[in-house]
């Protein structure tokens, strides 16, 4: 059973307020990831504490530099169930985890931050990790 929308809405807004497009259906995912041109940052959002404490703030901080992905998209694990499952097909061989952050270039996964790389790290550390990936791929 998905999380209630009233619980997730503020967590969604943390990303949509900085330019993320929500992918709520499998069709949305298919239109955004496999054949994309340029760079796409995908955040698999979550209600957990590490998403709130470091993942979303870290992603937001990472976008303050000159180099950043051309497109920002997100799915919400535990709520956008089918869209999340579809998005996870493109983050293989990494096992499903949430939150997590994926950078794609021309439809190919080029950088991935798993939950265990988010837990116990500061938002600034996550931002620096992502900025380094942006420098290399964007």
C-alpha cells in the first residue's frame, strides 16, 4: 500500500521546487530515461530519514554550480510504485534502494549513488560527490 500523498507532498516539493520533474507512470519513465540526449539526473526519493536529512539537501546543493545535468527527474519509492520499478530497470546492476541518485548521459547510466553511500554522510559530501560527476559527464 503506497504512502499517503499528504505525507509525501512536502518531500516531493523539496525536489520539484528546484526544478525536478516527477515521473509518476511507467510511460513517464520511458519518455525520460532510455533514449534521452544529454544528461539526466534521477532521484529515487523516499520517506526515510536519510532522504530528508542528506539526500534531498545534497542534491539541491549540488545544483548550485555551473556544471549540472540538463534534465532533473524523480520518482517516489513507496508511492509511485510502477514508475519506481520501471526506473530501477535503468539503474541495474545496482540493487534497488531508496533513496538513491543516478546520472545518465545519452541514456546510459554513468554515475550512481546508492543508499549506503548516502547514510552517514553529510549533504555537503553528497553534493561534492555529485558535482564531481557533473564535472566529468555534463
